[in-house]
C-alpha cells in the first residue's frame, strides 16, 4: 500500500553495529576487532547492508539514527576515494522526517571549502519532480486539467503544429509520452510520434509545461516555484535561477581530463575524415587526377577544428567550448614541451656517448625523433583520468528541465513534504505514483513512469525516483512510499552517478539500479 507507515525488520548490519557498541562498553579488544571486521564485511556492496531480501533487510532506514550515521560516514568516505568524487551531500528521510543530512569532501578541487548539507549543487533533472509537484498543485486548483490539451489553458502557441496543440496534455508531459525531444537547446517543438502512444524521455516537454504554468499564473517560472513550492516546503536556498552572487557558492562540476579534450578532438577527427574524403572525390572526379597534393588538404585541416568548436558550442554552450579549448591547448602545450625535452635529452646523451673525434665533412645533425612524441603522448595518457573543474551554469540560465540549483537539506525537505502530502494533499500526491505507465524491465524490476517520477517495482518493493545528470554533476533521489522513507545524493563529479546508486541501495536495502531499461 502506498505511503503506509509499515516498517521492516532491521538488517544483520544493525546487529553487527550494536555488537560493536557493546564491545566498547566491555572494553574487550578482541571483540572490538571482530566487530570491526564484521562491520567492514557488512558494508561491502555485495554484503548485508543491501541484502537481496528487501522484507528482511530493510536497509539503513530501519536502523537507529546513530548507527546509520556511522555506517554512512564509513561507506561514503570509502567510495568517494575509490571513485575519485570530490564532493557529496546526502539527506535521508525516515517515517516522513528528515533524520540525516551531511556533506563530505570539497566543492572545488582547487579550494578548501567543505561541502555541507546546505551546499548548493547542480541538481539538474531532480527539478523535474519538483516541477511536477507544482503542476499537480495547479491541477488540484483546476487551473490546468491533466487530460485536456495544455494549450487550452495556455494561450501562447508554444507548439508549432496545430494538431499537437490540440493533443498534448499535461499527463503526456509529466509521464514523458508527449513525443517532444530531449534536446534542450535545439529540440524541435513538434512531436515525433502520436502523443500518449509511447515513452520517450523529454526535457523539452517539461520546458513546455513550465512555460505554460508561468503563463497561467502570469508570473516568472522561478518566482512561481518559489512562492508555491519552495517557500511552503522550507526550501529557501533552491532556485531554477539564482543570483549571480551565489553562483560561486555552487559546488563546481568535475570531469576527467579526457572528456573536454575528446569533446573537441573527436569531432575534429570525424570532420577531417569527411572533408578529406570529399577532397579525394573532388580531385579524382572533378579534376581527374589520381594523386592529391598535400596542400589540397588544407581546407579540411582548417575547417575541421572550426566545425568541431561550433558543434560543442551549439550543443553545450560557450563555457563548455571555452573550457574544452583551454584544456586541449594546455594538453598540447605540455605534450610539445615534454616531447622537445625528451629530444634534447636524447641529443645530450648521444653526444655524451661519442668519442669526441672530429670527422671529416659535415658535423652530424640530430633531427626530430617521432618516437619522442609517441613517448610523450603515451605518458600523457596516465593523467587523462585526473579530475578537472568544469564550467558553471550562469545564475540567470533558467531551464525547468536542467537548471535547478539545490542542497541536500532542501531536497530532503521536498521528499518529506511529498511523503506527508504537504501543499498538494495526500490524494494528489498519491496520484503522482499510482497513475503510472509501464516502460519495461531492468534487473528483474518493472520500470515505469508516473506523473513526475520514475517508478521501480519488484515483488517486495515499489520506489519512485529521478536522476540528475549535468556534465560533471550527478545526483539521485529515491523515495520508498510504503516505508515513508527516501534518500537524495548530490555529487560534483562525473563518477558520482555510481556513488549515488550505491548510497541509495544501501540506505533502502534494495539491490539493482534506478535507471531506464
């Protein structure tokens, strides 16, 4: 039953941690050592902290709060080191109450500002269920109707096609069945299939919904969300747009060095291959020559990086292009310096091995050795997985599908409010979960989508979820309605997606992952 107060039995991990507490009281060194080993075994990813049997294990949400805190501290700090995640913020809700919130690590690899539960992160798509929460509030007030075309309430012809305007409903948008694109920058405002006929994840659909909500309420979207959702739930730090003064307080995204380099080098090589092949065809069939002069490849050499830069710009924006170009130039400069340094050492060592006898004729010249460049390139690959800072989103860059900046504390309050039916009421809250459509199966679970949340259902559990995925910032929110529990994890690293899944699985005691089929 959804949103019941039923509680599950505590897992073996709780008993192990309790044993450690008793051992402290008895001051038994051998018992402490044994308990510590058992705790370590229980917290391994395949261990009892995330047992196969959900009914028996129950996860950390069934433990006393002090035990959960100790276990989470151990788990998160260990996995942050293993996955090279710089900053993490976590909040846990049990029985509809925010019982745990804590930050780990730093917000910027180059700084020393510690992450706390109030640190802002790029929450990205975690904003979608928040938008859906606000939309359900308007539906309860009969300002929009879930199964009536949204264009009837929103007079602006946002969709290009008149048929789409007569067909697409808020239900289609909330459950990602509108047929609109997920390309937030250049997606078409036309549907690609009959609305309601199939599932296709759509950020553009939430942009349409947000614009309609703002138009119906005759106010800015961020102001609407602050007045109707954030302030009533106590989410005072959150915003889809934030003041420029707060931008520097957001945890900076981090990516492995290879990502910004490949973002430019990969398209450059692809464009060069296409243009070089076109050059061969022109020379062969246009000028009827079999051989191509090297100078004739010059247009391909010049145009390829320009086209690659344009592709990055239109796909990710100016700051992504700026950072990618900067890291690429630094890498190339380092490559050249190392290659010439190796060449110089080779010459010095070669001269040192000579017999110093002057021979007749010209002195020996040392040309550039391509092997030195190869060695320098191979050495640079060692550093390709270093975490480097990524670009920050501008404060006024508002996008309902991707621009939410929030903290673990605020999103913990959102989960608690959702579980308790705050603002929209229990009936409309429950409809966000119960009125779902099936998408497919993954890891033995049935995956679906409700009115704003993804759903994951097994024989023993039903959870609702949403991930957040901006470049260099990964997050996850999972709610277990039957146990009135939930967890949100915010990270500022590309590898944070794995960490978020690990933490959620251990907290809720559920195997598998919250992803689309």
